[in-house]
């Protein structure tokens, strides 16, 4: 894939980024960071130097929570599927034993 230089505005600063990702994707990701910055810096207040770090930590926390939620859902889905398979096996065993009599 072709690497290109894209200028992204995050917070009040412009950053030159060299990436193979599309400009649209990078702009969307920068908007996500800007939205998180807006959450950690109160409206109308100047952006402190550590604001970008706080936004990054908040996004990392969100990602961690989503991963935990995903693992939990996967575990519940596996357990439910196991129970369904056990019930199906029981029904098939029952049909097999009554069909051979």
C-alpha cells in the first residue's frame, strides 16, 4: 500500500503523519481523539500540555473496558452454546434409543 503524508489537527496542533492508511480513516481517528480531548478539557478552558496524554489514557481505558466486555460476551456465548449442544445430544440420544426398540 502507498504511504502518504497527511496533516491531522488534534487539539490545537497540526501533526504531519506518514501512513498507508487512508486520509479519511486518519481523519476519523483524529476526530475520535478530538472528541475525547473535549471530554477531558472543559469547554472554554485552555488546553493544558498534558491534555493529549489524558485523552490517550481515557481512550486506552475505553479500549480496555471494551475488550473485557467482549471477552465476557464470548465466554457467555460459548457457555450457552455448550448447554444447547448438551441438550441436543440428550434429545438425539433419547430418539436413538427409542427408535431402535
